[in-house]
C-alpha cells in the first residue's frame, strides 16, 4: 500500500484536483502500472478455478474436468462460429488475432483451427493490426473492454460540505488520507454531454470511456475481416437509469466487492461497458452487419450444428464436455452474463 500511495502522489498533479487522482487514472495505475499494477504482477495466477486465482472466464470452463479437451471448448465454439459467419475460404486466408490474452493462454492454444495463422497481442504490446499484404483478419477479444479504466460520476440533488453551488454531477477522485485511500468528489467544470440532465440523488454512473477509445484504436486501423468481442456490458439507458450504484466492481479470490480502493494492484477492477458506444465506434469506422447477442444466442445461432454434434456424441452421460457446454450456454451461468458484439468490414 505504501508504494502505491507514493506512486499515486507523484501522478496526482496530472489532474485538475490539487490533492487527488481522478478515478480512471487511479484505476489505470492499479491495473496497468509496470511495477504495481494488477496485470503486471509476475507469475501471478489470476484466471481459473484453482486456488490463488481471482476470477474465471469462458476460457476457464472445463479446466478441472477429466476430459482435457474441455479446456479448449470455448475456442472450438469461437472457431466454429467464425466458419459460419465468414465461410471456410475466408477463414483459410485469415489470421486470427486475439487481443488481451496472456502469453500461452490464447483460446486457440493447442487447438487445431481453420485459420491461416493465429497470434496473440497481450496487454502492453503494441496494438498493430494493419497488414502490408492485405490479408483478412479475425480480431477477437474476451473480457478485454471491461478491464479498461472508467470515470465515475455522482449526481447530488442538494448542496453539501464540499460547497457544490447547485444540484448537479460531481466526478469521483481518489486521495490518500491517514495512510489509506478514500474517494472524494469534485464539481465538474464542464459536464460531459453524455450525462443525463438530472438523476436521482446519489445516482452513480461509471463511464467506460477508455473502452470506447480502445475500440476506436482497433477499428481505426486499416484492416478488413471480422470483429468479435465477448464481454459484459449494458445499454446506455440501463447504465443511466437502472444501475444507481454504478457498475464498477473488484474481484479477488473469486469474491466480488464494491470496495475498489481496498487492495490496489492486488485485486481486479472492472466495469460494465456501454454497448451503444462500441456499436457507434464500429459504425463510424465503416463496419457493417453489426450485431449484439447474448453468448448463448450467439453460439446457438452460429455453432448450433457443432453443439448438437457434441451432445449426440456423449448422449448417454453427463460428460465433462457436456457440463462445460452447459456452463457456457445456460442462461443462469455464462450464457446470459456475457454478450457478443460482432461486425464485418
């Protein structure tokens, strides 16, 4: 904590607040700082179901199953979906690019796939997608955008001790007090246009602006093919009207908590992305056939034959692979929790 407080102190002058760090800057430091960030911790197991991990994703499904092939089931479903969406000839020429996976943990690792090649761009690597040979790409990510820093805003109906002149939005900052981190709110000099004109007292909005900026960077490069993002998010209407406590959460030891400042650099921080903003980014960059589905609907629609084949092959028992399918598809598991944004260019 002391090292983190010191690092935060050196960065605070980047913000307008003289003694605090804007929340998105704090979140970036806590997740991605080269020395202290959560994703920079060497040999730190983060993803999976085994002891010492903090959370699991679709790529973790089947890890503890007796059937080793179950560990790559998510990759098989994604590959089959690409074949359905783009066809065999396209996939045979395309390079599958996964953004955000850790080295050696891509979804196609040790999996026979239909693509000409595959590569992984881990967090921190240069995000270069353009190709001189104009070969098509399939640009894929799994829980990449929800791990981007967000700005936090709070609506207050009444004046408070911080001398806010009138009802309105404040922005959340983080500062050190007595050896600990605490939130502090500052009035906005210029209110972002996307914020509602009014809200219930105390309503919080966690705005995933960095996720939009990241997609702008991805979509703005000169490449063509298929874009696939598996993630969890909400529409802007849901974020602005149906989530009064905001969506930012922390995960550690497979426990979700709202205490985002408790263990900086030692817990994962995440927030729901705004699907409207990502869809707008794709449209602004000439993508077409933009679609948003639940994970369940996406796989049933584009990998239905493969799923039926797997079920029929082991029809007499509830095999590890069928259990993994259930976790990936069932609405009460990952099927509804995650959504899939797809688009072509």
